[in-house]
C-alpha cells in the first residue's frame, strides 16, 4: 500500500541552533516543505533582526540539494513593543509571534508574566493580521499539571479573544477535549495544531517502557478520552486543525538527568507517525488536508507544489541519533519501528 500526498508542512517545530540544528534539520527538510520555527532559543529570538540572523543560520545548515523554507516566529515578552509588528509584517519571513506564559515550559523564563502587559502589542497584531501562537497552559502551581490547558482556556484564552475578537490565534499542540471543543466552536480566526505524539499516546506512556521520561513533553500527555477527542478533530476535515509536530530535541544526558526537559523528538518520522495515527481510525483519506492543505490556508500561503510518497512498510528507528559532539538524542520509538516508509 502506498500513499501520495501534497508535500506537508510542519506548523510547529523546534530546530535549536548550532550543532543541534545541523543534526536535526535534514530530518524535517526531507519530509516537509516549510516549518514554523519556534523562537525559544537561549537567548530567545525577540526581534525581526534576530529572526533574520537565525533564518540565515538555518539556511546555512541545510545540506546541499535539499530545499526547505523556514517560517520564522518572534518570542513575545512583556516588553515587545507594538512598533515591532510593522517590522514583522514588512519582513515577509516572520509569520507569527509566540506566547509562552513565563515558566510554562522549556526556555520560557523570558515569556509573558501577565497577558495584560502585552495587550497593545496584541492589538497591533490583530490590526495587521499577524497570528499569535499560544502555549496554552497556566503556570499557577496550585493548578494540577493535567488541568493547566483547560484552565488556561477559561483564565486567558476566552478573556483575550473577548478583548481582541479578530486576533488570529493558533492554540498550539492541543492536548485536551476542552481545547478541541474550544477551537471547534471558535471563529475562523482561531485554529489549533496537533502533534503526532498526542494522537498516538495517552498518559499511560509516561509510566511504561525502559525510557518513560522520553515521553515527557509539555503540555503533558493526557487521558485516553482526550486523545480520542484530538483524533476526532484531526480527522474531521475541519480546516482549523492542522499538523504541528512540536518535535523538540534534547540531548539524552540532560533529558535523563539534570533537567528532565520536556520534549519528544519526532522529526525522524515526522509524517510517518501521523500516517499511523490516521490509519488507526481508517482516515488516511483525511491526512492530506490536515498535513498539507489546512495550515497554508490559515497562514494565507499556497500549498506546496510537489508531493511525497509513503509506503506501508516497517522502518526500524535507531536507539539513538547523533546530536551534539558529546551526546546523542533518543527519538520517539527508539529501538522499535514505525509502520510507514518515506520514499526518497
Ligand atoms: O515538550 C515541549 N518541548 N514543549 C514545549 O512547550 C517546549 C518544547 C521544547 O522546546 O523542548
Ligand atoms: Zn513547542
């Protein structure tokens, strides 16, 4: 069995920088035409100038003969001035700003401490049609970690869209039935990305296997009922739900010990894992919309002009992938197989 799709794009990706960037970029560029590149570097990508420099480093790291278009984002801080938004619009290559609630996830310390502090900048984004990409979790330590996304909808998302009803928002890597329902019922300006790991795994995976910490990501995996709700909207054909892998590499050493960082590396099977998920519910015919058409539609871009082909054939996933000079990366399904193979 084979499956040919318009070449997909990844609407949520972590590429890191330096040696890490060079190690992971080919996995994405082989499969995806474009990707929305997350700005949570150290230090974060806060200005159009910084995004231009990062974009150049990405293009320089691309192996000869591969084509790939990085779509850049800025990291919203408490002090991002409204004036930066005109520069974003003029740049053409910065497509969105990313909201990290301060302390919510990896490299989010410079994030927004109070959404009200950035309202003038968000209002300018709404005026200029620049999307806000949201890590939708509250950081209130009294809120249960499994409930932080659902609480964010009530405390932040609804009030924000009440104040700025035209703001384009992508609720990133949704993990709950509440988020799926919220986006489903929202207007045409509100969309969501869904990762392959949140479609394939529920929270049992956090406690199973030899390396369960490698299934730790944020927002954390949820109960089966939430996974099923994500699957329902992913295969629904509703164009406001589209692919975003949130592939997030971390060196094995620090992930297993010092920081226990959140993030799952999936770029090595970035489209294949979604094919598995869609096939599991007999919805392979819905994959092209989700992976290749709906993201460009929301961002106002054309779909890619070429195609990729997957064949149903098990592929072994290595136990580790070269990453930094002194450490490796443990990919999703390490030492196991994925069910689809990408043809070159
Ligand atoms: O699992 C995650 N990893 N979630 C995030 O929000 C950040 C990301 C990362 O940068 O590692
Ligand atoms: Zn992410």
